[in-house]
C-alpha cells in the first residue's frame, strides 16, 4: 500500500507545504483536519486518485498546482500512516490507473465499524481492506 520511506517523504512535504493550514498533526488549523471521521467519510467512497488529484491541483492554497503527483501521493501515504493504516514494502503508486483501484482504507474500516451489527459476544467485524490490499499484505507476510 505505502512504505514507511514514502510516508517519511510525505511528512517532509506536508510540513513544508501543508502544516501551516492543516496543522502539524493533520488536525486542522486554518484548513480542515485531514484525519477525522468526517474527512474519512468524505473520501472513503472515492478512489485515492481523487484525493491525490485534489492535493496536486489545489494545494497548497497559496500556490495551487505547485506539488508534483508523486509529492501528492507521498502526502497521502503520510496521511494513511497518521491514520494508523498499516504500511508495507511497496510504495503507493502515483499513476492514475493504480490509484483508481484503491479506496481510502481507513474510511472503509471506520464506516463498517459504525454500521456493522454487533454479535452476541459483542464483537464487531471490520474490513481489513479491499481484495488487492489484503492479497498484497498476505503476500508480503508470506515472503518474510
């Protein structure tokens, strides 16, 4: 999904280009927060390509279009890391085709957790990701 190195690059770009408006911890300041349930609900049904495009084309607010597509993908990787979605070995690709196949994973989990019925023992089952994400994680664990 994303690598720790990619999230680290994203953090550096975020601190330089985004933190003044969205806060050091992505919790919002002049701009909206980027890790809240409301944010996730707004993005969880859209492919990550939409979020990367929005960041690339409209951010930072004082210089829209300044960021490259790779920088925008790196920022999304950082957002996923802050949202505590586990990373992996592969980087989140910046190409449109691969990003269109991935939805906001933390949003899927949060949405299912909110709408899932409780079972007799009180447990609630949540999705771990889409089929491609789960397969990739399973494959990476099998290799180690």
